[in-house]
C-alpha cells in the first residue's frame, strides 16, 4: 500500500489546524502557505476532511476551519481514510465491487485480510493528539 499525497497532506493539515486550535479559526490559505501545498489542493483536502466530519467550517471574510472534536478522539486512520478512501492493501478487499472471482479459493486472501486488519488497527490506535505531542514515536 502506498499512501498518496492526499493522505499525507491530510495528516499535515490536521496537525496544522490542531496546533492552532487555541488561536481560533484557521484559513486554508494560511495552512497551504505553511505546509507548502497549493491552495487549490489544500482546499480539496480540507473539503474531504469536512465531508468526513473531522473539521468544521465557518464562512465569511474571517472564515476558516477548526477540528470538529477533540484531537485525542480523532485517529490517524480516520484522517487517512478521508483522503485515501480506504486503507486496503489490495483491491480485492476494497468492497463488493472489487470482489475477485477467485476469492472463494484464494490461498492468499487470509494473509491480505490479516495484514489489512493490522494496518487499520495501528492507524486507528494513533490519535491526532499523539501526533501533535510527538509522544507516540
């Protein structure tokens, strides 16, 4: 599995917002400048985070974004899924539309499922607060 820039930048954007939570609303333009991401791409990523319910927005001249809930309740897995869609390591685990016709006799499918479960469990065990504090790693 390879995490795209949308997933990686999503983590950076959430950390950026979390670091400025006490300052109030954070504008996408400021985030894009600090994170060296194009404004258009930052807007697309923030839109995905908004759809996932991870940030809330305020419109207007002084508009911007805040975390939708406490950083210790938001996981890296949630953030990555907002950008990536899923964390599946192989396409055949990504849903019924991708189900392989060989799945009933596939000897490798249990391996992929177990690996998928481990990755998801790890990503879901790391909170945004731990990333903000740098305490986990």
